C-alpha cells in the first residue's frame, strides 16, 4: 500500500517519471528474478551443510524435552 501511495505522489509531482517507473517495474523484476532464485538455492545449500555438520551433536544431545 505504501508503494502505491509513493507512486501516486510521484505521479502528481512528475507524471512522466511515474509512468516510466510503472512500465519499467516488470522488466526490472524479470531481470532480478534469477538472482532471487540463486539466493534461495544458496540459502538451501547452507542450511543443508549446517544440518550435516550439526547432526552428530544433535545425536549426542539425545531426545529433546517437551
């Protein structure tokens, strides 16, 4: 909602820039999508490595208390 209100303010102050931002937003989103996917994959790999490294300690700790 806040982005929309900011866009409306920009539209009132400088409508050509607001229309340009409206047109370019999907293009920029598509260009940044692969970087988001790489971020998700890297985060998953780090979580997997953390789980593998910490697994022996979890086994030695025993069953957790409820």
